């Protein structure tokens, strides 16, 4: 393994034995040589290299093998086959409360965990005040951790994990438990660790966090690595597969992938579909519907190429239906440059029913809104579905396409100075009183 590689996995697999009945385990002990178990592979032939200083996001549905992969990297699980090489000190935040002795106080667990992570008692003592301050659990630091809430658990666990100045930090969904103030503090510390060159592995269902923090992402499914690419591309593919799974006719939903020549430090590989993992676009495109046009219009219905912030905009979408549908709906997303969603809605969420659409009907939908966005370029994602099942759930996905248009927003020179994502257009009032 080269010095620039922090983590290397070669053909790593992990299997477990499953017994249909408890007595089958006893039979296997009493009758050696005859297996009573069914083999279950949690991981299959995982090949992965993570570079020093890289932040890697790992996403996938429950049961996809994410946590098993992290536990093998940390060393709490041994692979059934394959090689694992780690270059540097690893600190991990896995299952809630893992590594804590529930009978020990928080203070005792700080010293206990610190020594497990390779610190001397003197080093832990020197860092103790910093850890206690970051955890911010008050007098509970001297109470047994079995009395802690889930939020207290994660506060203390994260404070310990980041205090040892790890070369590699691994986080598995734990931050979802903390309150908003603690999450903000954690993400600030994670950004600082990134600047210091720490290698980060981050498992989360929060796509916005993966977009913001990660340089690269992996998608796992049934124990296999099926996509290794930029976060936006991996999340797009993941969302498309979720739509496919929820569809009443999943076999008819075909996910298309457009390859890109984008250079990446990850090696050229093929996923389980046989496509290049350096993807550019992911889409679902049913031939029964066709996007004929998408236009940006001003309030006077004139087509425009750019819009001034705080002005009104109409997105005009023309859809040709080559088949009749009973309950079609159309929606859109606006995404910033990394792929994070700024806004999304659809006709159903806006309380609009299109009614039955007959074959060979060209339908124009116009969404009108005030553009309160910061100056820059944003992309438009379109979705078309049929048959409502819930607020964001439909029976059939007919089209799901990213980057169908680019929205260019210019700064409004007459506006206040502001920064962020959305302009809240505040007003201000100032009152002075004599205070007695």
C-alpha cells in the first residue's frame, strides 16, 4: 500500500451463519461435519482505496452492508476473506454507546476509551477539560453512562473520538441523534479535521451532509459496492433506485446512466450493471412521455436566458404524452452547483390535479415564483409520475431527469447586501426608548 493511501481493501468479504431454529445450532455442535446453517454474505468482494485527507461518504439502504464495512475497517469485525490495510490511527463513532462501559461514569469512560485509542493516561488528562467542554453534559459527566440519554451518549462519544487527533475518523449515522446546536458544532469540527488532513469516512442518510462534506461517495447494495463517484452522481443514482423500488411495476423502470470522461483518483471500474462508474447523469426515461421543451419566461411571458434576483420567473415545461394516463403529476427541483436541493415541489404538493390525459396530448405546465436566490448558476431536475400514493410517493415514475436546464441568476443591484442561499428580503425598524 502506497504512503498516500489511508485505507485499502482487497477482495474483502464477510459471511455469517443463519440458523432457521435454535436447535439447529446444537445439532451442528453434536454432529460435526454436517452444517445446519444457511450462509449469508454481508459483504462480497469489496475493493476500495481511500486516499489520505479524503472525505468519503457511504450511502445505501438498511442492510446494504455499510456498517459491516466500517466495522471491518475499524477492526471490530474480521473479514471472512480478503485483505485490509490501515495507515494511521483510527477513531470511530459507530453504534450508539459502543465502546462504553455502562457502569462507568462519563469521566471514567473518557479515560477508558482514550487508552483504547492509544493515548496515555497523562495525554488523556491533558485533553480531559477539552473533551468535557465539547461534550457539554454538565454534572452528568460523573454519572454512570447507563443513565444517559441518546443525545448525551453521542455528545461524549464524539468529543472523545475527535480529541485524539485521529489520522482516520469514521462516523456511522451517530450524529443524527444530537440536537441542532450539537450537530452544528460537530460539523464545524469535521470541517476543521478536513483542513488538517484527516481522512474521514461518513455514513449517513442525510444527502445534504454528504453533498457538503464529501469529496467522493460510495453506493452499497446487498453487500456489494455498485457505484464509486462524485457525491452528486452517487446520490442521484441512489434516489433513482429508490424510485424504481417504490414503483408498482419496478421491472419497467429502467435507470439510464450517461458516462463521463471526468477524471477521478478512483480507478476505472464497472458496477453490477456493467457501466462505467465515472457517471455524469442518471435518469429514468419512460418512452411514453417526452419532454418537448423547457423555457424560462418573465412576467410578460417573454423567454429569457438570465433572471435578476428577486424578480418573478416562470418555468414553462412542455410534455408530450404518447399514452393515456389517469393521474399524471409534474414536478421540479432547483439544485446548486454541488447537487444539493434548494427547492422542490410538484403539482400534487401544490394542490393541483391535472386530471386524465389522453394519448398524443401536449401539456404545458408553468411554475411561477419569485427568485430569491444568490447570484450564480442552478440546475433544474424534472420529474413526471402517475398515480398518487402520498405526499412524495407515486405508483409509477415516468421520467426523472437531472440538469435539463441551467438557471442563471444575476445579483439585483438595488437590493440589500446579503449572503447565503435564499434572500429572506428582510425589513428593519429601529426604536429608541428612555430606560429608567
